[in-house]
């Protein structure tokens, strides 16, 4: 069989297929055509040498903000995707019902990467630095959300709600209950953000149902999952036993090594690893307090914080490589209801592929509080293939003009996203 593209000699790690071995991957059109111990180079129009590289399904980032130019935090997905192996981006609530049609037309449809959405429970979406979208509870209109989601079933795959005190006009459970009601009305999965108290974490978890997702799960803020002695809270263990799912959503304000190391001690690993990538986090969590450095990093056209950064942190914490890859491939694909299309390299799947390097050498890692750890290996990306084609090497656009007007206090507030 002739192939349009052959990925030769890499270590294929595909948790969905139970495969971890040296294999060749043949691609025809936009589909995986074959995964074999050896495929002749002569059968392919183009060959990519993946010797000493890790070949995985295209990575899926379950919590991002990519509504560039329409919200304060939105980043340009395509200019980051090709550098990082991420072929599927799930935008977590940037757009509410009112903005969803524009998000679809101007961001999702033109993008080379696949972009999906968890629609905000508020029809306003993420419009500012604080929890502005909830200051009028009438904005959390279930009928409007249901109608818009029903018109966009191919991209709207969940509902996003945020719980926390920062700028929140009513720091109680009313908005969460409204989101649960919307989830039940639409059949869409719910993702709930954690940050500062009130409300209390145990009260939030009590409202959630099996299959709901808690994001920012390894935060060090008030709604963190461990107590002051580093013990995992009983309500958290009980929530997992009930089928509640846990996502990282690292961002610039939601990852603590103290929380992560406490959870790692009992092998409480996340179901999904994600970035919460936005304008305030792509410079790297250790840079948030240095506005001048942030602007310089933004100007050099290269993100310093990506999904590979977060995956590397979990390798450092002791999460097995296979589990790390599963959390950014087959597991999110299952949660999105797309396991038959993405998240695997099985023949017939869409040919989204990440070619990665597990680079050796000392590398510094930081949490959002500035705590430093040193790892001896980290993940880097060699090439990103989307639907059978190497992704275009697009440069990052200049940030929207209002970003440079945001002062340090506002930047710190943005870090809670």
C-alpha cells in the first residue's frame, strides 16, 4: 500500500491501543492507515525519521482560552500548536451563548488546529478580569444556552462554570446549581473551576455529579484539595470514588507544588492534564510578577509555557509516562465523546500525531508561587501533524492592544483564570 506520509522508527506510545513499541506509522490522506513493525520507505511519498523520538496521538489540551482578540486572555492556537504537539484545543468558557457564533466563524472555522468549546454558563462569557459575567445572575440563562448549544453540537461539548470569591458578586453556590441545571437540560458535561473561598470545596464537590470535571485541581488557593498538613481532604477522595473527574488547568495561578506533591504521595493523578493557557500564563508561571519580562517574552514569538511544560511537571512528580500521555490523548478524547476519531493512532483514526523528544539534562520547573524544582528530563516537540499534514509554522501575533495596558494588579487577577 502506498502512503502519503510515513513516520519511521519512533517509539509509538498509544495508550488507547495498548501500544508502547518501536513502530512505523503510515498515513493516507487525513487518516492513520497502518501501524507496523516495519514499513518500506519506498512505499511513502514523504518520510519523517522519528528515530529516538516518542510518537503519540496528537495532544488534547482540555482547558485553554483561544478566543483571541475577543477576550482579555485569548491566545492564538495555531501559532502555538505546531510547536507543542497539541492538535485539539478545548476552550474552557471564553465564549458564552452570545459570543459563540462569532467565536465559531472567526476563530474555530479558520483554525488549522481543531478547536472545541465548553460554553460559559453566562451568556456574556469571560469578558474581563473579574467574575464580571456572573454579576447579573440573569446572564446565566439556561434557555438561551440550550438553544445555542443545540445549534452547534459539533463544537459545544460541555459547560464551564467558575467557583471562587475573586470579584464574584455572589460567592455562593447559586451559579453552580444553575450550571448543573443547564447540564441536565442539555446533556453536556460540566467543568467547574476552583480558586479561593468562599464557597468551601466540600460544598462545591457535593453539588457535582459523576462525570463532572473539577479544573484547577492542584491549586494552592483556598479551595485546594489538601489540608495544611498535606493530607488529601476526605471530601476529595469521596468525590473521586463517586466518579468526579479532576483536571489540572495549570495557568498562571492554579498549580502548587505543595498540593501536587501531597497528592502525588498517594498517586492521586489527574484524569486530564491541561494548561489553562491564556495571555497571562503563556510567558510561564514564574514570570507573572515581572511585567517587563512578560512583554519581552511575548515579543520574541515563542511561548515559554505549554502543555509539554505541564506534562514534564507530572513526569517529575512520578506520574508514569504512559499515564501522562493517556491524560492528554485517549482520556480527554473519551470525555469529549470522540474516542473513535482522535486520541489514538489506530488505523482509521484521524491522523493527528505528535512527535516528541524526551530530552535529558537539568531543567528548572516553577509553580505559580515561585517554588522551584529541578528535573533531569523534559518533553519537547519535534513535529506536529494535523489530519495527515505537518502543521504550518505560524508566527505568534502581537498581543491585543489592551494587554499592554493591564497593570500588575490586573495581571495578578488574570492569573486566577
